[in-house]
C-alpha cells in the first residue's frame, strides 16, 4: 500500500502542477481577451465554451503522467532529503523528451502569461487615462492582481523549468 500511495502522489503531483499552470495561463489570456474584445467575448465564451476550454486543459496535461507510468512505473523512489516521493526520469526516452516537455509545459505558459499581461496592463492604462478625462476613478486592484499573478507564476515555475532543462541538456 505504501508503494502505491508513493506512486500515486508522484503521478498526481505532475498532473495537478501542469493543470494549474495551464489554467492560470488560460485565465490570464481570458482577462486580456475580455478587456481587448469585450463584445466578441460575450459571443465567444459562453458556459459551454468555457467548459470545453477547461476540459481541453485537463486533457492537455495528461501526457507527462501517462508517459511516466508507461515508460518506467517503477522509477519512483523516496527522497529522504525533502521527505517526498520523486520520479527519477531514468528511462531512455526521457533524455530527449524531458527538454521538449519542459519547454512545452513549463516555459511556453510563462511566455504566454508575459505576452498577455503586458497588453492587459496597456488596456488598463488606457482605461485610467480615459477615466481621468471625465474625472472618474477606476480601482487599481485589477492591474495589481494581473501583475501579482504574472510575477508569482513566473517566479514559481521558472526554477523548475531551469532544473529540468539544465539536467537533460547540459549532460
């Protein structure tokens, strides 16, 4: 039972981690699209489309844990340094696939978040300028939320990308 729980925690960690990154990326992109194209988003993103996007995000995160299970399901070990179960990535296929999946699942979401955060802040800045012209105020919490989400997300995922990418590319 202990071995089963250890393996389940490793596979579920990699799945939940990637799903979380993808959902944050979709949320940030959705904020940008809502600000940039409000009328079109009402037509594009109804409840059904939102569920389809979330379902696609959940399915897109499956390749890593599935490949981990299929290639070498016994490569899970307990690391006493951090006191958790870890996956070793020792199968032959991981030497070529780990850098590619690191870029796809860890680096590209960071690029998308930065690429949508900057235009989102530009839209909010133009809204502030327009509000000043008519002597109205707009709360700055929206911009602060966008910036904090992007910064915390990038700071939390880039070290893992560097670790996985450096481990396989610099051998």
